[in-house]
C-alpha cells in the first residue's frame, strides 16, 4: 500500500467491500448437513454458510415453521422474512429422514460430510437410526451438534423451549425491565442468536480438534445454559451475596453514569466512567463541582449516589437537543450517541462503507440489502450469496452432485415420495409467483 496514507485509509483499502466477491471464503470445503428448524439451529448453520461452508438443509413436507412466521404477516414474493434472515447461502432438500430410503441416502451423505447439526427433540435423530453412534460408524470423523432448550439429559430434557422461554429460564427476563415493574424479554430472539453463534464456535473448535487428531465428536448444547453464561456478573453476585440482581431499567449497575437519557428532541445513550470522561461530562454540564463530589467511581456506584447523579444528568439532557449532547461528548471525551431506529441504521454511510449492510442481487427475490456477520477478515471475508429457497429447491443438485445419482434415479425418488418439493397450495413453500422456472437453480 502507498506510503503516507492514514491508518483509516489503509484499513478501508484492505477491507474494501468492492472486492468482496473476488476473495476466497474461510470455510470452503467444509460440508454441513442441517436438520434444523425455526431459528436456533438454522442460525448456527447460517453463520457457517456465510463464511463459506457448504450447508445442505433438510426439511419435512410441512417445511420449516419459519416459513409461516413473519412480522405482521408480511411476506415478500411468497418469502417470509422470518425464514430469510437465518438461512443464507444454503442448499435446500425436501426429505423426511424418518423414511427408510431417506435414512439410507442421508447416511451416504454423512460419509462425505464434516458436520451434522440438528435442533430436533432430543433423541429424535436416534429414533430414525441417525444417532451419533450410527453416524460415527459410517464416518468416524463426523462432528454432530445437537442443540435444544434443555439438552440431551437431565430432569428437564424434552421440555419445549422457545426464545422467550429460554430468556426466562436462564434468568435474563427477570433482570430486564424497570424497577417496580414486571420482567421484560428482549425485543429480538437474543437467546436463539447468541446460542447459535456459540454453537458455531463449538463446531469450529471441534473441527480444529479433528484437524489435529483425526477424531470427530458429539456436541450437546443447551440453550438455557448459554443464556446463563452471558449474564456477565449476575450469577457470581448471587452466589457471593445471596441476592438477586434487581431490575434497573436502562441504568447500568456496574458503571455510573451509564444510562439512556431523554433529550428535548429524542433519546441519547450516555456513559462516562473513567476519570477523564467523567470530568469532561461535568465540564460539559457546567457542573465542575460534581467531579469533586463524585470523584471516586466506586462512590458513584453506591445506590443513593448513583440515583442522585443520574437525576442531575437527566435534568440537564432534557434541556438540550440530541445533536448538542453528541457534539459535547466528542468535545469533552465522554460517550454520547443518539438512540437510532433500524430505519436510521439502514441509511447510515458508516454501515454501508464497512459492509455491515450488504447489497446483493438474489436470483429469486431481486435486489436485497441485509446485514452480514461482523467479523471482518481481510483475505477471506464472509458474504451473502443468496437467500432462503422454496422447499426442496435444490433436490436434484444435491443428489446428483453429492451422491452422483443419475437424473432418472432422482425422478424415481420423487415418485416414491422419498424426496419432495413445494406444495403449490402453500404459498410460503413456493417460488415467487413470477418465477421463470430456471433462475436460482444450480443444476449439476
């Protein structure tokens, strides 16, 4: 790179989103067989697929439930946004693994796969003769991930869990909300997405171990345990003090001041914990005496002091516009950023320049702009190649490419109902109404 350029300029060149599709992907060559529904399992495989793994998704005849879950019953060309966001870059096969012939085909694919992932009811794969023991017999190097709400063993195994349940059972909901009011769940499926990410990390760890030893393994992941793990100091505090963490609204109980404040024309997130930033905030407010009075950050954290200080800051922000407080934060060195909506973020140049939001042309659904995963790898970046697909859309491609079956054999499997495609009577199973019958297909 040319000399004399600033650090930011060099970084922008190194991670230039214009060169995204000319680069390799880090998980090329890793093949994942996904037997997953809803969000938790599919999102794990989506992480892998966006970094280049070949993910083959298997659906029963009813299809993934997310084909019918969409905000305000909104669909786009028969596609549910609820299905789209955790199902990029995958190949779609309609095949119920409980069918004896389907089981036989699946085991043949396992021989040529690296990972099998499922989030079915614990033991369901075993009922079909596809337990880890049986998978390992045909491929000793196979890695199997099973993720469920309560894991494969224990008193609660088999209980139904969705994201809201996991947030509650993992003690996230009880500490979320405002003082004196009831618990609140997160506005997004945070238990699903955070657990899915850690499932992907677990798979990567197992792949690394296999690279060194040649050995595959079984990964059992409990969603509620994952919620417990990311509750920072909550559990240690309960153990050491015998007290539950209280609900505190937007106030941070371990950093003061750190809260959301109401301004004259909107809301702002403000934090100033270290000496320099707190001093800067006091100067910006024209209250230098507060810096002397609350100089010790531990003193500021005492409940009565924190309440008084936050009340003073709240009274000040209400007399200022958001833009003013942001400018003062930049000038005096404390953190202050407006609370923006998803629509606001969508149009932010910062996110577009970094590729946080990627624009791509989907062969079925047309121009799309969606968020991609944050890690930025300079030589092997993640990317969106295509979105979700109709049920059984890639049957022929997978069976001919992966198993080498002739077209006639694929047609026979279809006639025997071993494999199947979308039901025309169910729009969310189907391609867009104006589909030309060819776009998006990947024929071997």
